[in-house]
């Protein structure tokens, strides 16, 4: 891969900073790095390979002045809708981490180890990065579907506050501190107090009772897997942890499953880590996945009475695997992977 000019849009945010970290970790070939952000971040710098780089204001004039081959977006759907096509018109490939383009029929929604082949044939210059909870789920769904077939499945998520960005992390920190000091807390980022609490809602509710995050996971999973009739139900829960998301996943399968077969498939997948040994009390926790790029799988078990039932526990770092790392893997697939 030849060195590329790369833009990070939303460079001072949680995922934007993680983009920069992972690009450096993976020795992604960069000629020039341009960190774009809103006017609120002007005067700030980001660090790349021990060099401080000034943040660039995001506007059409600056986009034209800084031509790039690749633009990694993590600045929200509104910014993506306003500016992604300006980068495309200037010659860039855009990988967008927001929900802006995910369900557009003409724009690929990609987890490279699941449906990365589409990147070799698509004509779209915009590629959508899925929701964090979807990214960690669909590689496991693919294994189960290919081995046994899926009749239906049910997912419950346990999503850390970093899913709401820096402000989510700060709200949990401040609420914990306030409560230990016997002060009242007022929720601002989350709809309820998040410290020492669970909130069974992420995003606004629809008329049918599902919240936005649940609908995202259902629709995105079907699109990525090319399974438009996948029978999947989801409940999403915000939990008072800082990093990494966990999911319980239950399947009714077309035929009896083999845990050994699932183990074999997970071990063959370099993007997954198997931690599944109850004799050793071995299963993944949020701490195990934090700072890692893989999906961690454990607690695999058949139903006690129904041998075509399967339950599992799926854990991943939402900022890395669930956002920045997946987007960079998309870019590596498009431009050529120097890490394989």
C-alpha cells in the first residue's frame, strides 16, 4: 500500500483519538494526517508519532485545501451528511462511523471478516461502519448460521457509558464522585442516573416500544449478513461501566449444535478469542476485552432440555473493535492490508 493522505473527521472525540492510536499501532502508511474537528476544538492539537498536529476547522474551504485519499469520520450523523460527499467529490474514500448511511441500499455496511468481499466490487465511495454492538455480534452470528442454521435469536446488551462518548464517561465519573460525597446528581447525558444503575433504553423509543439502538442492531445485522428475514429480537441496556460492551445471545437452531465445532471455528478466526472453560472459571469480562481488537466469546452452552438451543456471552471493546478498529480494517481491505 502506498502512503496515503488521511483525514480524521471528529479527531478530538473518543473514537477520533482512537483512530489515530490504531493507525500508529498498525503502521498504516500515511503521508499526511489531517485532523478535522468543529470550531469548538480550534487551538487543540492531536499527537501522531510523537508529533503535535494542529486541528483543522471542518468546512468546505479547508477540505479543498487538504486533499486526502481516505477520510475516517466519527463526528455524528449530521456532520457526515453535511461533509462526507465534499470529501468524496475531492477524491477521497469515506468510512463513516455514524448512522447516516448505514441503511442506504447503495452504501455497503461492512464488518470485514463477515462481508468484506463487498468492498472489492462496490462502486460506492462511502462505506458505513456499523453500530458498535452490531460489530461484535455479527461475526458470531455468521459462525452459528453457517454451522447449524438459525430459526430465531434473542440478544440482550450491556453497554458501557463510553458508547455515549467523552461526555458519557464524564457523567458516570462525576455521578459516582457526587454520590460518595452525599450530593444529589442530575442526569444530563443519560435519561436516568447512570451511577450504580441500569437503564433499559438507548436512544428514543418508537411507537412499537423498541428503542433506537435495538432497531439499529436488528436492521444492521440483517443487512451485513444478507439475511433479510433473520428472526432477531434485541433489548439494549446502558450499564455503569466505562469501556467495552457485553451481550448475552440465545439461539433456536435448525439442528442440534456442537460446542466443539463452534470452538473450532472461533479458534480459526484471528478476530476472535475463545474463553470458555467452566472448570477453570474461564469466561471473558469487560476487563479482558478492554484495549483489544478482538471479539471475546464464552459461556457457550446447549439448552438443558432442547439441544437445538444455544446460549453465549459476547464481549468486545466498543471504542476499538466496535468503532475505530473496524473502520481501519475497512480501509486496509480497500487499499491493501500491510498487517497480513
